[in-house]
C-alpha cells in the first residue's frame, strides 16, 4: 500500500505562522501586565476588593467559557474570518479598557477582551493544522506557537514596566491596538481560509448554561471567601453547580455537543487534565500577590518588579528545552511528578518572605515553582492529545485550553480571596486614623498605601507598616495552600500516570524506534 506524503509548507505558510503568533503573544502579555498595573489602577480607580478580583478574573473566565463555542463557530464561518473579526474586537476593547473612567467600565471592557480573546486561540491552532499538513512541520509550528506564548509572559512584565514608568496604567492595554492592526493587514494576505463543512451547529442553550454556571459558582466562592458563608453566596454556588449539571446532561443528549464527555472516560485524559488544572491554578494567583508584594511591600518600581520576573521566565524556557531529553531517559510520569515536587518546595519558600526579608526567598521560590511545573505542562499536554483518537484531537485541544484558562482564572479568585480574608483580619489600624480611611485601607493594600500617603507622617507610616505585615500574612497562607495543591498534583501524577503516549508508541515501534519515528506517527 502506498502512503500519500502530505504536502510541505512553504515560505508563505511560515510567514503566516509569524502572523498567527502575534495574537497569541498578545494574549500572554495581557495576562501578565495587569498585575504590574494593579497598584496604580487601585490608586486611580479605587476599586473595592471584590471589584479588583473581578477586574482580574472576568477576562480569564470569559475566555474559558467561550473557547469551545468559538472553536465551533470558526468551523462554521471560517477560522480566518473569526480570527480577524475577533482581532478587531480585541483592539477596540483594548482602547475601552485603557480609558475606562471607573472600575465598573473596566470590568466590562475586560469582559469584552475575554470574549474577543476566546476567538484567537482556537482559530490560530486550527489554522496551523490546516497550513502544516506535514507532521514534522506541524510539530515545529506548534512548538513555535507555544514559544510565542511563553515569550509574551517574558516580555509582558518588561514592556509593562517600561510603560508604567512613563505613562498611566491604561497604557498597558494599548499594546493590543498595533498588534491587531498588523493582524488585520497581513492576515488576509498570508492566511488561508479554513472551515469544516461537516461541523455541527452551535448550541446556544449550552453556551448559556456553561457561562451562567461558571460565573455563578465563582461569584459565590469569592463572596464566601471575602465576607463569609452568607445565604446569597451559598445560593450562588449551589445554583452554579446545578446549572453546570444541566449543561453536562444536555451534552449527553444533543447530537452536536459542545463538550465531548466521552474523552473523560479515559483515565490518562481525565487525570492529565485535572493535574494541569491544579498546576495552572497556582501560577496566576500567586503571580498577582507577588507583583503587589514587590511594589507595595518591598517598594520596587514597576520596571524593577518586571525585571525580577525574568529569572522565572528563564527557568520555564530552560525546563521546556530539557524536558524531552529527561523523558527519554526516565519514565515521563516520574519526570513530571518530581518536577511538581520541586514546585511544591518552591511555593513553600514563599512563606519565608517578609516585609524586610529581601528578594531571595521570593525569587528562589518562583524559579523552583515554574521550573518544576514546566515538565508537566509539556508531558501533560502530550498525554491529553495522545489519549484522544485522531478524529477527536481538536476537541481534546479545546478542552485542554478551556481547563487551563478556567484554572488560571479560578486561581486568581481563590488565592486572591484567601489573601484578602487574612489581610482584613490582621490589619490593625493605629488610633487616630479616620473611620473612612480605615475602611479604604481594609479593602486592598493599594488602598492602604494611598490612604497612608494622605495621613500625617508617623500615623501614615504606622498604617502602611501594619498593612504590609497583614498583606504578607495573607500571602503566606495563600502560598501554604498552593504548596498543598501542588504536592497533591505531584502525588496524582506519580500514582495515576504510569506511562505517556510517547512511551507507549515507542514500545509499539520497538527498541530501535527514534523520536522522529514517534513524531511522524
């Protein structure tokens, strides 16, 4: 039997890949720069603690909620068309966010950015698959796409720091405008249109159920963490769980489900997905807290805080590079589990930080966490994709992206809420501070810093010192909780993920098989 050799991509496709990396780069930058802008944003807009959490959370939640929907929509109307439409909407929403006059409008703009951002990731991956039919070239293209995402995480703090040194907090959002303008000009020239004529219809009721259920549950969790288990938040959690149960039930009954529940029957798929969610849960939440710690506790400038994020970025890139070599020499599940154990140690180091401890515990902890988590990011993604049959590979990728986006947004809510509870409980305002100023100081550390600046010298210093110590206490509890979560992920990986798809395919091909044989298969 003659095997048809797939066509190889040429210069136009590789140039098109560079265009596809642009929106991916922007999404990762947008995820990181807000943390640096948060102190200035808090001082200017004076959001409440709940509003501040929503400013951070709504973007990721709406991306997560709409990923599968937008993937299905791209199949119907064309992935390039959806990408260009979403890119235009992202640029407009970026301007709205940059010039938002209050917290409510900023939350709305961030929500629009989330909906628009959800069009970008599935569209870029779908176009990569269409543009690079050759397996080896496609693997290289996907790798470059992932490096672009990691590069955005590296560039975000640096570029954001530079902007915040010279301009107002809204300038970080304007990064999206020129990037999306380039996409709009070069996209029609370099990207082919791609659609699936056999794709099913988008079920609007499923979209409504998934979004409503997720938002209700997260709202309830945040309110319980911030204000206690009152009737309203508890009812919101219960309602959200019930709505998501209806969503799952509907997916089992309709002909074209948004969510392919059959994939969860495979242990490798479900465990890998669950572990990735646990790992992603930790990073963004602690990132938000450490950015505030660097600027509001240690007193670093936004640029200095951004530069101190470079060691962890270097650790991620290095770990990505060495993971394939380690996985060939040792059982991949062992590599991932040991790495997560290292991550747990790194997160635990954050409990050694203090108002006068210096940078060493923080930087060392972040480097260990990100270096240790990276092998699971690589190997876990491989397990998820390999667990699905070829005809369901797209659904598996969409589920992986959705779960990771959901985990990141949930981490911001959970760890931010944990830190806020401790901060409010431990903040003891000195005598003589007006009641209104105390209320503002109890909302956020940024609010306390702003209030302290308006008080007489010693009184303001005493309030700010107490606020910093209270914030560090909240950060310690959040770090201890994150260390327990990461250690749980390590145990699950070691016990339940014995073999990876790469190892199994090597075994099937025999001892003489090479990595290129596996990639080509």
